[in-house]
């Protein structure tokens, strides 16, 4: 299906309203606030939360829709990007058409609607990646990728904002769970064990490595197995999975034809007063220093996008070892979303250390691009 021009399907009033809402101030929320507020999911609190989202989500979505209209190098006109813009405009329209939330009946209807919005946006990342691919295909290969800095900055803002929108919707929806797992407040686990999450993510990454290579290096994890702190396990799992997967791939490819046994990946979990730091170390040969700036960009992956031009956009679940090159930059955004960071230090000819810093205090406000 050819992507239809967004402006043809959306009335002038919707577009004007998007611009009006896009100028309004966003309101950030901290991990600690989400945790304290959600620990008592009374009807009153659910109502307050729904009313907040009814006002906050259109502002955040409008900002992204406006940015999607004004991208450099003609990226805004690529079919995949037009498709994403349509999703954002649809969601904006749904939110604005929803009447004021006054009762629990309204609140339940609103929750169903934002649940549907979250599903509508499931494939935004691979679809945006496809748009960037469509752009690269038509570009002069002589254009230096540093010139595409504007696009990198846009994608950082865009994906960071998406993490926030999905966190707010997911948190609100999850508060309706009548039987939450112990120590869980929505998406947040108040006693999350980083060792356990690291173990699960490593097993997941190893099984993919097995599937692709027929074998996988071991992963050794060091740290206090009883240590816990409040965090979002799904976020940590995503970041750990990505880091371990990259390390497994590097070690596997380096030792594939060697007589030596592939050395294990080492994960160390340290609990400091401010940060919990997780180090993932491998002996996969490292990255040349000239290549380090490129690992956090969105335009470099040598891997094929699972959403190729010819594949169906509905099936973006097939994870591969190579992915489509967005793993590291997006993992860094997840770390920064709650005040942490991700750093990669490499020794070319030996291996790579990834340092994942997670803020323990949970006080930092969401970054609001």
C-alpha cells in the first residue's frame, strides 16, 4: 500500500491543534514518584492518573508529530516515516476526541483507548529504521555520516520520548492488574535483583547465539545475589540482553575457527550509594578507536533490517544476533531515561567493556525532549 499523504487524511483543524498542543509544556515524572503514587492504586489515584495522561500524552505526541514533519534530507517524505506520522496523528486525534474523565467508567474506557494506542505504536522503531534505510538508499554515498548529525539527534529525542510515553501508558494500565506480582508497582519492581535479571537476559542471548552459531560462550556473573533495588526489570532486561548479545557475537566470531576454547563473558554487578553499575566484559577482539563514535549512531549497522522493504510490517519479532543496529543507542536511552548512562570502553585486539550505570535514587526527572 502506498503511504498516503498525512495531510490529505487529517483535517486542517487537527493539524492546527497538533501545533497548538506541541507548544505546551511537558511534565516529567520521576521513578520514585511513579512508585509512591502507584503503591496505592485506589479509584481516586487511577482517576488522577488518567486525567494527567489525558492532558500530558497529547502534548508529547504532538511534539513528535511536528518533528516528523520537518526532518532534513527529505526524510519526512519517505513512505515508512509517513506511516509513523499517521500513527502519531491518529493517536493524537483519539486522545483529543476523548471527553473529560469524570468517573471510573470514563477512566476504564480511557485506559482501553491508551492500551490500543500503545499497540498501534509497537512497530515504530523498526519502521523508523526502514525510513532511514529508504533515505540512505537514495543518498549520495559520498555524504559523510557526520553530516547526518541532525538525524541522529532527532532519533535520540524521538526514541527517548517514545520510552517515556510507553512507560506512562504501561504504568497506568498495569496499575489495573487485580493480582500484581509481589513487590511490583505497575512496571516497577521495588525489590529487583540485578543479578537475576542479568542471568535471565544472558540465557535469552545465549539461546539466540546457539540458534545462529550452534554454540555459545559461557557467561559468568559476579555480585551479591541478595542485593535488590527499585527499577523497571523490563528496561534492564532489554539493556542486558543487548550488551550480552553483542559480546557473545564478538567472542563467537573471533574464536569460531580457533582451537582455543572461547573465553566466557564476565558480568560484574556493583552496588554503590548513588549508582548500581553493571560491567559486561568480553574478549571478542574489541573495536578500533576510530569506530567507537559510530557504535551509538543509527545509520551504521551492516546488518539487514528485519523489516526489509518486502517483509510484512506485522512481524517484527524475529530477533537476530545482528539486529538492525539500534540496540546500543536505544539501550543508552533506556539507561538515561531514569538518570543512568551506558559507556563502552574498548581495547582493540583484546575485547570490550560495557559499563551500565543505573541511578539508585530514582529521583531524577524524566528527560523531556
